C-alpha cells in the first residue's frame, strides 16, 4: 500500500487502537499493559500498521532498519523488506555472537544494557530505529547512542505506540520520531 492509499492518520489510529488490548495489573499491580497481540493476529490491522510505519520513509536515504529486541523485530523486519534495505538487531547484553558495542541505560531501580555488532554499519550510513513502544525512552535513547558509537547517522525513530504521559521523547532531542498510536 502506498502512502497515498493509506487512510487519514486519525483513522489509522482508531483502527489500530481497536486491536490493542488493555491488560490491567500486568506485569505488576498498577500497570496498564498495552497488548499488541490482537493487532499482530489480525492480518488487515498488521498490514495497516506496517504500511503506515513504512510510508514516510519510502524513497528516504536510509541504509538499514535497526530493530530493538524483541518486538521491534516484529515491525522492523517487514519494514526493511518493504524498503529493500537491511535489518540490524539491537539485543540485550550477551545475546549477540560476535564482537559487540554495548551501552547501559537507567531503569527505575538499576541499569540495563543493549548491544549491537561492532561491524553492523559502515560509518556515515543512515539508520531508522524501530520498536513497538515508546515509553520512558531509555531503550530508544540507548539504541541511538549505540548507532552513533558505530558511526551511523540516525535518520529517525518509528514506534507503533507512544505512552505520552511517560515523556520518552525528552530523551530523544532533535530526533525525528514517528508514532501511530498515542495513549
């Protein structure tokens, strides 16, 4: 589906939200989890989400999609396929088999780390970072740092969902951020 065949953004958001399930108190009491499993299981809605995420980048100078483990893979790989470019996984520490670059990021209590293969991109290549959810922004910002450490230029970030109350964009200053659904 081309960008001019997509419904208006407001309609895309309504259709996607209809397939995102709210799960209260998961993974712990007080958390409202936005479950994308029904969206992924409905072919028409999945296609709409992927087409809407890829549309702004058709013809853009992007060399690779960078998907953040693990749900970023679900959106990033089909986007890379549709754009005819490669896919680079950003994984949790210890999951990649070759020489890696690692960066840590803060959690509410402690830290976590993500890594990428040191040879994932050539200096100056442009990447689009993709994940299912922008929440606090920690993982996304860590992925930006990783890409910059290996010499990539971050062309933007794309997410299916944004939890606006958590203000994750504050950790992505000056970056182009696309989200399809906002809560």
